[in-house]
C-alpha cells in the first residue's frame, strides 16, 4: 500500500512507493494493450481534473487513465470557469467536491497549491504540475520508461538538459531518479541552473557535448519562455547553437544513448527533428507509459483512501 493518501510530489514519497507504482503500472500496461482495455477497478469513484494551466499530454492521459479504470470523470478548465469572475481556488474546489467528487487531479501555476488544498479539503489530491515545483507523474512515467528500456534505473547515468531553473519536471526527476539509485547530471546555461542544485546530489555540466558523452539517457527540456521575466541568454538562436542537440552530435558518440523529452517539444531549438523522430528517441513511449503509470497512481491512491 502507498505510504501517502495524496500524490503531491516525489520529494516526500518512499522508494517503495515508486516501486509499487511501477509494478502496478506494468500490469496496467498489459491491460491497456488488450482488445478490451477497460477494468472496473474505480467504478464507484468520481475524479475531477482541475486544470488552471494549459496541458495536452497530462490532462488527456489522466482522463484516459480514469476512463480505463471505469471512474466517473469531470473536467474543469479555469479559462472557461467562474475563476474568471473572482472565485478562489479553495471555493472552486469545495464547490466541485460538494458534487460528491472523491479525488482531485490538479495543475496550477502556484507552487504548493496542491499541498495547500490537501490540508483544507476532504479529498485525495494528485499534483499534475504546480508551477516550477513538482510534476510527480511525469517523473514516474520517465523512470518507468527508463526501466522498461534499460532494465533498471539504479546505476544508470541520466543527464537532464535545458531550462532546469523553471522546470518542475527536472526537480521531480531528480528526486525520483536519485531514490532509484541513478546518477544524475543537470546541464544548461549557468543562468538556468539553480544555485542549490548540487545540494540534491547531482553533477552540474555546462558543456552539452560532455553531458552527452557521460550519460546513458538524455532527458531534454524545453526553454520555458512563459515563466521567464528576464533574459537568461541572448537569443534562442544562441541557445540552440550551444545547447541544441542534433543527429551529428549523437553520431559522434562512441555509444548509443536514449533521448527523452516530456513535451511539448520546441523542434529546432532544444532538439532537431532528426533526433526527436530518430531511433534514439523514446518520446512517444513516454506518452504511452503515462496512461499506465497514471492508472497505477489513481488505483493505488483509491485503494489506500484518505
Ligand atoms: N509533459 C507535460 O506535462 O505536458 P503537458 O503540459 O502537455 O501536459
């Protein structure tokens, strides 16, 4: 059983929780590849997907995971809601819960908003991304995809490359990969690497060629211009010249490495199309695994209860 009634982040869950989620996700992956993809596990559970920020993969993946588990599902998008009329986050969620909802999957631009809610409402909360803080199900599906491709995560060398400063994927990945025994490096312009990062036990590199030569897996991140209030590098063209990954760079290595990306990709900036679509890339496997991993998270949380 999971050690926590909510999934707020990876920082405060146990290695055993991650292993249980992976084991359960493997079973669900087998289920969703059958002709009949649905199981009745969450038939009496109602889940609200409450998204205050844009999403393609995470929202659709949660919705599909919920439907594959036979849960009742409602979707909330802040852009078409009464938040526009001034309603608070807590009032919004309490009104949704008054409709007899059991679980809230939420994405919000404010760091800590799922933690805030988990202390104030009577429902299980799943963090689908809180600002620049954590994106726990992305880290779980990334770890699951590495394990599937390489057999295990422990002992593998993972380089996280790009805008580390604004990335919730980076932080959740660091927590998850370290708990699973991987070696982790972050790579990007010095201005986009937080000063505290070495205290998390990761290596820091500013030369992307050295990072690629070191790693077994490169998890490449998007430059999050929408979260940047100041300029962290002169231009996107210069970012691509120094940190963009292209096929020629991979061919110059004396080994095969795996390329990952949480999406959305900015093609031609952090990754060239001939890398994103190459045999090195497991980007769409990550998306496929996201459904099974989210099924596992929802199933195990419902089993545990509040
Ligand atoms: N990886 C990810 O969170 O993608 P979305 O923003 O499309 O959900």
